[in-house]
């Protein structure tokens, strides 16, 4: 059982004990019901306190049970709450630290609630594509008021208990404890004070109305749909809360239940639940136990004060870690520091950062032109030009000045980390930390493991990633690692689509309609088309077997490198990022098509999307087979957090599972028969073929 039972005189205390957040899995639910029965049968017990051990009252349902029989196994959460409501003795919920999701719904089923100040309260189910499924949409509006409750439910955001305690007319909390430390004693005293109260108050018996009725809910529904066009859950939350105002409580519960089940089996919720678990699993490395000792990171050095280096430095400054920024030229150093200052000042102006916090962060930043000044750094990250000669020079100098045990990290996005590590006499201390631009904003961090990278280095950088609020994913060494290796295949297909009849705008619109943050050509303009050009030139020497469209090279030969030059696949006006189609670019594409003797054909949005996405899927299967990624979910995390893949589709491999791998392979075989495409490109990866043959998924 995951619920402990103790008696303190005439009060029984039931303590949820299911670390880390007292999730309401089957064993915990069984424990609560058994403890309630024990308290009811003990004549000496006059009242009951329900609380949570450790650092939470309860974080809610056990998400790993969703979609399984255990989620509905009796006693389910509805049954547990009914047992509390029907208990003949008053049950007081003593909330502290975290009361979220099913944990808050459990508390709403209790007769009374006392909360410690600072308790984080939320119904975050909407963030998993769901709505509260254990009465939250029916009880919270009765306890907190319709509008305040609906805002909490639709947003899924966390609010502190003391803020909710001051909502006019609220009946969510009967008392706010003086402190977290006094909660236990105050809860016992409160339980004794209500021991003789009859009948016992029930949230489910409170009235629930809104004075504007239908008009208010239609407005709320329109707002929810507008803000979350790819997700049905917010609008369904509105429907459920409206049911609370129009139906008897039992009928409202039934409506909530039907909506919950509809959402739970929908593809959007499956995708969000997949990502929730995938993000948490990404930090776990199979052969690096959680008990692996970590190195101390108290001071960081960053080499290169350009856009990337400055962004990397800001991550550590934001986390309160001192940074020494190194450049080779004074003017470049001054420019880099000025950019960091400008970025922070913009946050202050928008009231996203307080002035004193800005000053604290800038005080942690120092600069130097001398490598010797990095001798005390625990972690040194280079963010210099993507050239092996330049990287080699940097790492030779670091090897000479860095202290023993310092971690030496490269921000390379494509180069061979083992080659970089070989420039030093300490390859065990070298690791790849591939930040994504803008580095101070983008959440993804690819951690690249070299052949000799030590386990404690990996354990340390994965922990540091959490501290600087990054989602870290482990990659092995290969050209482009996980993300850029896959995006090259995606870009190849985008080029072939132009050759066959598409315009850049048509391809981008199809991708964006599917849900990508931006299509491949807008993305190229943002990143810089010259970057891809340099890679293709290298490929021409290293991999002459690879086939590419010539259009991107023709574009770059005209100096149209993207937003930074004001012209790429699109035109850009100064100070704006609107992509304006350019007739000369379209004419260039048509001329190239004619030069190859290709007759343009009409290509559907469906074919565009399938060719772009399935190219990612096939390369991902190769990456998994080679052990570059340790698990399929890591690849989905990379693409959601680093490349703007639509969140509601869960990542390329989650989406492939939804489509069905048999259907993916069949489409690839069809594309491979296209004489203008590349048959070798569409040869299904061996892993993909095996999964289809075995009827399995990624």
C-alpha cells in the first residue's frame, strides 16, 4: 500500500507515500480506501486528516497508467472520492507543496481543506490534451466560482494557495495554515474542531451558476479554440464546466467522463502524453546510473562572443553561475557583451525581468582576451566557427590551460567530436554540447558522447542541462548528430519538390498547415542558406552518391542567403520577418526545371507533407539502428524542441506510429518509383522493415 495510517489521539492521519509526488496509482488508491475503512471502524477516531509525505500532497494521476486497464481499475479515483464523501467522519485535506490534477480533485472530495501557504495548485490536464477526469470540472467551479475555476482549468497553469484563498466567496480552502511547518498541528486541531459537525459539507452540494450563462461560455469557447487550434481539450474544458452550471451534479460528472474518454483516446492527447514521458526519459542514459558521481560546476568559460556564444553565456548567468567570456579581439568582445546587455534590457523593458535580477546577472559576467584566464573554469564551452581547423586550435589551447577535471565542451553541430577530442590529452573530459539558436531561448540541447567521454562527464552535463532549463538528449557521434543529420534529408526532399513543380511558398504552406512552426524554405532563410550550401559542397567530395536539387545552390550563387541578407527564397523588409514571395526566384526554379527537361506537375499537400515527414522517419530509423540515439522517444524530443515539429503530433516517430509503419513503408516505396526522386533515398531502413514485418512500432 502507498498510504500510511496513524492515529493521533482521536484523529486518524492518512499519509500518501508514493514518491516523488504521491501519484494516485492503483496501489495508492487502494491504500486510501483501506485506511478510510479502518478509521471508520475505530470508535476512538472522531475525524480524519488526509495529507502527503515528502514534497507533495499529491501531483495527481499516474500518467503511466493512462491508456491501460489500471487507469480505470477499482478503486478508481471517482470511487476513492465517493468513499471520502460518504465517510461518516469528517475528512480534512491538509495540502502542502503540490496539489495538482487528481491530487486537487481528491482534496475537493474531502469535507474540509486546509492549505499551507505556497502550495502550488493546478489542474494541468489540458497540457496533456485532457480535461480533469475525476470531478475537477464539476467541483472546482462550485468551490472557487465559475470564471476563476474555468481560467485555471483551461490554462492548466499553477497558482499559489494564498492567491486562491483571497478569491471572493471561495470555498476551496476552509483555512490557510500559518506556515508549512505548522500545517500538521493545525490540521489536527482543525479536524478536532469539526469532529461533531453534521451534516458534513460537500463541495458537490454547492450551487454552480454563471449570471451571463450561454453568452459567457460561447465567448470562452471561442477564445479557447482560437488559442489552441490544434488541440480540442481547451474547448472541451469549457463544455464540461458549462455542464456543471446546467446539469445536476451526477449528470455533470457523466458529461465530464464522456469528454475525458473522448480526449484520452484522441491522437492529440496520445501525442502529448508521449512527449511528457519522453522528455523525462531523455535525461536517463542506460549505462550511466543515476548514482554516478558528478563534477562540481561553479564557474563556466565560453569561447566566442558571437550570437551563439552570447546566448550560451546567458543560460548560465540566468541560473546564477558565473561566466567568463573569451574572444580574440577586443571589439568582438565588446560587441558580444553589448548584445547580452541589450537582450536583458529588452526583457526589463517588457517587464519580464526585474532590474535587480538584470544587474545580478550582469555582475556574474566577466570577460577576457587570454586563454590563461580560463584556468579556474569547471566547464568550458567553445562556440567558434564551424571548422575543424579552428576547433582544433581552440582545444589545443584549452588542453594547455584548463585545470585537471575541467569539462571541455564543443558546440559543434556537425563535426566529428572524436576528432576534436583528439586535439587534447584528455579525451575523457571532452563532450559535445550542441545548443540551438537562439541559445538563450531554444529548449533543446544535444549532448554528444565521444568514444572516450567519461560517464561522470555525461552525468554532470545532463544535470547542468536541467539547471539551465534545457531538455538534454544524448547523441552518438555522426555527421550532424540526430537533428541536423535528419534535417538534411528533409531539405533534400524539399528541393526535389521544387524540381517537380512546387514553389517554395506551396511547400511551406503545406508544412505549416500540417503544424510545423515554419516550412523548410522559411527555415532555410532563417538559419542562413549559406550553411546548407557549405554542407552540400562538402558532401560533393565526401558523398558523391548523394543526390540534391540544384536550386538551392543557384539561389546561393545569387547571394540570397536569407533573412540576414534581406533576400533568400523570399524577400524581407528591414526590421521585419515577413516572407514575401519573389517572382525572380520562382522564375529561376522554373528555368532550372526546364534545363533538366522536367515538365511541372501538380503536387498535393498530402504528398508534400508525406515526403518531408517520412524522410525524417526513415533517417531516424537508421540513427536508431546505428545506436546514435538510444531510444525512439529521444528523436521525437529533438524534433519537437529543436526543429518546430508540431507538438500535437508528438514528433516524427510518434506520428509514424499513428499513421502505421506499414502505411509509411508503402508510401516510401511509392515515392521510390518516382524517376525524378531518388530510389536509394526511399529504400526503407532495415529497422523500419523489421518493425513492419513483426507488426511492431517504434
